[in-house]
């Protein structure tokens, strides 16, 4: 769990990790130079019975970014399976056990994830992620599919080098795309809703311009490695992301940009815009 200035939501995020019904779990929290109460919150959590029982450890680095924080935490973890958690999201109690059961059932799956609810800064539900195909490959990822709090095999992440510390955004997407380029449609989606993805200002993912730029970087890296989408596929990938970027622009008060982006999304993929709950909102 990378942590940077997350005091508002960190206690709740930690509580949902401690509440997991999977018994053999450790939590590696990486404080990335927080200037708020996050370090104190982490220290207090580690001293609680729940923190002790879950073998919570805290690492610290000075503002080196989420990719480096993720990699540092993974390097310290002892497990064969890795859950990529965030400091402002919520996990339902059965998330890890459902993921472990799915990995046991499907040896071809390198990563499993469940559907999520989109929540605002106060925890109110904005939308619920639509049901997804069982198996996800490169093109579907680049169309903007949300993969929240996934569980993956450690060996799979190590084979592709985990997170690219040179990227300034979309670092998880970049990792997931490299997994699919290596293994094909190896991401397994579960039908249950088992996590909450918080959308609030101040996140890396709240800057739609950064997200657009880094998405292009991920797409271009995939093309350089042999990914060859059709012309229609390229348009669909761009259109569905435009719908996502429009929601970010709207939340930031950039209404003209939001109008332009949602208009492009509707032109490129009108059925998606009308059927996706978050895009409609």
C-alpha cells in the first residue's frame, strides 16, 4: 500500500485490510514522504492488535513516486501472491479470499480482480462498475477497463519487471498491459462487487491531462512490443478513455474540456457512453 498525504482516508483503508477474512496476510505500507498525519496513523495502526496480527510493516521513502513505492513494498513482501492496495480505497472483507479461490480455479490467470463501486471523497456511491468479460487482454485494458485492488501471482509480476519507475502516471495499467502482452488474456474478472474506488481531488488519477498523456505512453509502448489494434479498435480505445477523462475534467471544474471530451467519446463510441454508468453520470 503506497501512502502519501492520505490522512483523510487512510484509517478506513487500513481497517478494510485488517478486516479481510483471509487468515495469512501481511501488510507492507510504504510512506512516500507524507507531510500530514499519515506516518502517525500508520505507526498507531501497526501497534494495534489487528496490525500485529496482520504482520504490518512500514517502509519510508522521500517522494519517489507511486511506482517506486509499489516496487519497494513488493520487494519486502514474503508472499507468493501480491494484492495491490491503495491508501484511499476500501476492500470488502472477502476480496482476498475470493481472489485466492479464483487463482486456484484458473491456473492460466496471472491476475484476478473484482468489480468495484465508484465512491466520492465522502464515501457516497457514484456508480457501480459494469459486469465484465471473464478474461481481459491488452485491447480491453487500453479501452479503459478499471482494475481496482487486484491480486496477482508474484512470479508473473517479477517476469515483467513490476512497475516502471520512469512513468509519472498509469503505472498499474502499464504493468497490466505488459502482463497481457506476455501471457495473452490472462486477467480474470470476477462478477462480484468487492472493492470501492474513491474519486477525489488531489489524486494522480484526478489530473485528466496527465492521465491522457500517460495512457498514450502505455499504448505506444504496447504497439512497440507488437500490439496491433485495428483502426476501429484504436478509435474505441480513445473514445472510451475520453469518457473517463471527461468525468475527471468535470470533477475539476473544467467544464469546457469535459464537454469536448464527452462529445468525442459519444462520436467514437455512442453505445458505450449511453450504457456505462459512470460515463452517464
